[in-house]
């Protein structure tokens, strides 16, 4: 068994029976906020001296987080980390043998593209004087990638779920580069970032075209004549789903159905400030 | 110490965004012409949606630059693609048009200083990169045997430029 298969197997074991319903970063932040608040309450009730009486207002000294600006280097390192998340997913899916035929061939091409993108963003990081990041984004890996792969492994149709996950991940990758454009100070760097971002969007579109060849461009949200509109609810996959690149969470449904027949829905979101790969975190 | 880029479009940005709006209007009119002459194949709904996407992009640019928006199509772009936007050539010609627009937006991004204009162009670029894929599929190109037609901008595609 390869290391990746072992990794995937350990993920499956570790997350067996876990409920990832309604998984989203904001829910985690809310949960984290509640935990922090409870921790602060406990700290306030404690004290350096054991007087035997609980007192409010004697919380121990805390270390403030450093006030670190998000620089072009930070954005490039985070982009590289996201490319490594994608590489991890495609390698895990390939090692598990979830895809075959044309789908496996396309996934192999996408994997090669992500490796090239990781090299490109790492090179740009170096050119700006930064230290390239060489691993998957740790927060996104634990929050989204590993739980999602565990669900794919448990799915009734792992091939379909692999493509659904890839569609969401590629859409998210394109959205991330788009999200970074107004945050990047140097115009030429914005163009280079979008050179990669537009290719991520094409990856997603190819999967959309394969999964929904009968309606390549969605009519949702457009003022079209009735004869050009789709009937029924929007489908989860399109080559072209909207007139603009999205910044909304990207939903993906994965894994086996539970007793009531519903499956787990995961919302993937672009890396926010607490998912950035700041240089000061290196070595921590 | 670095200076933060401006948020709103500069005077130079406005010229570039005005040009982008003209290109979007030309694309909209090309798709509408294909619908009228019956060249949209078996997915007229998708082609109508593509026309609407380009119209939405032109309107978004217009909202950003106000009365500086030309509100007129780029005639050179329209006339160069119009003859091939019909019959069996339609999908491959539209595929080339969308690749041209993606390359053009990439070129504009290299020069736009204001972050709002850059963000809008990036958003349109993502959508139009996906258009390329939709049209490659509509042209009947196999994603497995000719993946590059889906994922890369052909070497012969040249970005449009206001100076050209």
C-alpha cells in the first residue's frame, strides 16, 4: 500500500461514523468562538494564587497575535498551499483507483497542471524575496479535504463523488485567484495569478461539460426568453454556471446516504485571513 | 515603503475598461446574430445564455465607469468574426472568440491599476475561460484526445489592444 493509500485509509478510519453535515468555515468559527468564550470564562475563574475563592478579573497575561499584513508573498504562499491541496486530492483518488478511462486521463492532466501551478507560484514567491510553501494548506486540509476524501471513500459511487469533489475544488481554486486580484498590489502579478486562475476554472468547466453535456451554459439568473430557459431546478454541474466568477461558497454533496436518504453537503470556501500561510508561522 | 494601489479606476484604467466594454458588446451581438440565423445548433439556450453573460459583463463595466462607457460594440471585432459565426464553423469560431477575450482580459490586468476594475475583469475572465470549454464541447472536440483545446489559449490567439 502506498503512503497516500495509507493516508486515505487512516482518514477513513479516523472519520468513520463522523457527521460532517453542514460543514462550513463559518460554522467552525462560531463553534471556535464559543470554545474560546468558555475558555476565557474558565481562565477568569482561575488565578495565580490559590486563595480558595474564585475571583473575576484575574485572567493570566495573554500573548496578542502579531499584526501581520497580508502581502503579495503571503497570497502566493497560500496559493501554493492550495495547489498542494489539489495535488493531494488527485493523487489520493488515483492511488485509490476511483477513476478509470477518460476520467482518469483528465484527472492525471489536472494533476500535472496543479504541479506546474505550484512550481509557478513558488517561483514567484522566491522572486519577491519570500520562502515558498511546499505543503497543502493545513487548515483547509483538515477542515475540508480530509473529511471530503473520507466521504468519497465511503460513497456508493466513488467515481461520481471524486468528480463532484474535483468540480468543487477546481471552482474554488479559480475563485481563490480571482479573490486575490484586488488584494495583490502589483498589476503584473495579478495577471500572472489569473493566468493560473482561469485554467483552474477551465478544469472545473471540463468536469461540468462531462457531467452535464446537455446543458452547457446555465440560464439561472438570466433574463432570457422562455424558449431559452431551463426547466426545473438548476443542476449541480455546468461548463458555465454564471456570468461572473463566483465568490460564494461552493457546495458539494458527497458520501453515502444516511437512514433518511440524505447525503452530506460540504461548503468549500476561499481561504480567508485565518487560512493564509503567513511566513511568521513557518516552523510552528 | 510600498504604496497601496488605488481602489477606483484611474483615467488610464477607464480607457482600458471602455475598450473591454466594447469587446463584450461585440461578443453579445455575435451570439445574438448566430441565434437569429439559426446557427446555435442543438443548444440555443446555452448560446442565448452566453449572449446574456457578455451583456451582463458590459453592463457591469458600464456601472463602473459611468458616462465614460462607450455603449457601442468593437466593430473591428464584430466584423472579423461575423462571417464565421454561422453554419458549421460557428462553434469553433466562437471558441476562438472566447479564447481571444480571455487573453485580452489577461493583458488588461497587466495594466489596470485600480483594484475595483481589476477585480471585475478577473471575474469576467473566469466566466469566459469557462465559455471556452462550453464551446469546445459544443464543437464536438473530445476532452480526452484534445485536452489542450479545452485548457490552453492557442498560440495563434492574440490579445486585443486599444492601441492596435
